[in-house]
């Protein structure tokens, strides 16, 4: 069995911890590992394809390496997002026709792995019989944040799909729970590759054309192919139309952690407070979620509230309105796109940087270059830079010269001058940019070992 792990989502309902350049799957919310790290562990020793986007490619590779999964899997970056159907087909283009495939999200949490694998094996049996099988979860409560699957006629290991149901209102969700014949839609699928491709060809010719094109193309040609790809989910393209849809029921402690309310329920199911990276002092306060960056927080007479501090943004809101965080994120995007896009601390393939200060005419950053890593060979049209090395040793290139630098050294970089630095050890320096325009797009890369030229 080959896993296709979908990692292109943005997790806007978990803003401000989740950002466009550091989405939900990289957050550590359930333990020491990130959600993606837990997903990689869950696939055990099976081969996988991890499908993400160009912006997070270096993060995906770093996570795979951290979890020691790089020998059994491949990371693939879509040129841009086109929903789940094209992402799945891109993965299928690299898998043999008779393979059993399991499609799973990268950012869900499953508490009981053994029960998950038991449900997965039931789905595999149905897949071998020709069904395109989805994993349904036994509902624990009336839930308005999930889609539902109605069970149809019984099969050997599950059921035919009676119907797919959109996210319901509270009354309808209560009705589903009372009737007992509907399951939460987990967004996980198991099928034989050949069966899925045949259904795509029959049900969605444009998608099949995309599959044929991308199957025969090199990654350099994907961008042009993706421009013509339909923007559609696998649910709409196939699952809601096919006669081969089946569902197996599982109860393995699944949650998609799709909102702050969901995370609060996961961390503290009862009325107690839940806190991450926070020293919490509470008086007459119940059912709250508090996440900071190692701060102390006091609550007095507060109930059902999310307090989320990412360092550069503080969110305070009613947990019952967690779905509205996506709307708030859109508002931030309009007024301050940089904040919606990234944290002040940004991870890069070579290390990381932190924005310390910015005013008209100057910007200050702290930059960390990992040992053995190297910034791209680059220059800037519209700014000068001054670098002050504060820790470590590096090898600097400036114009035609290459020379060592160490703590205490100062290097002036005029505009239009090519430059780079490699960390001999972990190298930390303060960068002061000066100029009329200081945007991140004023970087002309001449050489880059991470493929960003």
C-alpha cells in the first residue's frame, strides 16, 4: 500500500499560529511532534508520496528528515494549488496501476493507531473488490464542523455509501446522531489506483486529461499543465457521483483539529481550562483555551474564550465562534498581508530569520544560518545592507572575494553587490537594510542550492 499524504492546506481557522508560509500541519498541538510528524509515524514503514506546495517544500523535506522517513517516501511540490483532485492525481501519476492507495490528510490527529490500522485493512479489502472506500468515523456528538456520510446497503467489511451530507446546522447534526446511520467524513480514502483512474475517466474527462498530461511530463512542465487543471475536490469530482463508493466505520480517536474549539475539546474535554506553552493563573474561569509563547497569563471570571498569542498577533475570541477565525484572517489579509502570510520568525531552507524592527527607510533582522547551509548567491537593486556577526563562524562571499567571518565582524554590502554566507558553524548575525524599498521580492538570486533561482 502506498500513502498519498495531502499537505497543501493553509489552516486559516488556526490563525494566528497557522500562516500561509507556516500552515497547520507544521504546528505541534498534540505533543512534541507536529501534526505532519504524527501522520508520518502513523504510516509506519509503508511508502508514501507527500504532496505540498512550493512555498512549504523546504519545511516538508525538513519534517520528513526529522521523522527519519526520507528513505521510504518522496516529497512533491505542486506549482500551485488546484484542490484535492489534481493533487491526488499528481500522486497517482507516480504509482503503479495495481497498487492499493490510501489518501490521508497531513494535519489530522488519530489517538488510537492500532484501531486506525484495523479500519484501514477493512478498507483495503473493499478496495481489492473494486470499491473506492472512504473512512467514516463513529460520531461522538452533534458536530456542525464536519461533513457526514449516510450508510447504505451493507457489504462484507462496511457499507455502500447512501449519501454524502454537507456540514449540517445544529438541529440536523442532532438528528443524525439520534438516527445512528450517519458517520463523520474523515476525508480519507482507500482504493486501487486503476479503479480511481477509470472512474476519473468516466466521470470527469477534463481531470482525466490533466492526469494523462501530468503523467507524461517532467516537473519543469507542471506549471503550464496546472494552469488548465480543474479546481475541484475529489469528493465533488468522484465520490458523490460514482456507483463504487463504499464506507467503513471506525472509532479510533479521530479529530481534524480544524478550529480552536476543536483543539480545546481535544486538550480538555470537560469544562477545565486548556493551556499550551503558558503558565496559567485562573480565578473563577472555565472552559478556556490559552496558548502563548512561554508567557504567564491570568484569567478572572472568563468562560469559553480563546486567548492565542503568537508573539506578533493576539487573538481573543468566543470559542463557540471559532469558525469565524477564517473571516478574521481575511480581514488581516486585506489590511496587513505580511502578517497573514508569515510569522516574524520565518523558517528557510538554510535556517531562519526574525524581523526585529521596521520603519521608513530601514529594516532590522536577526538571521540564523545553520551549520553547513548557505544563503543563495544574490544581490539587491534597491537597498544596502550591513551585517554584524554575533555568534559562530561563517564563510562570506562579497563580490569577487571569499573570506571567513566570526563574532564581532561587520560587513557592508552595497546595493548591486553579489553576496552570500555559508555557516561553518551555526552563524547568527544582525542584518540592517537601508533603502527606499525593502520588500522581500528585491532579491535577485544567481545561484541557490535549494532550487529557488
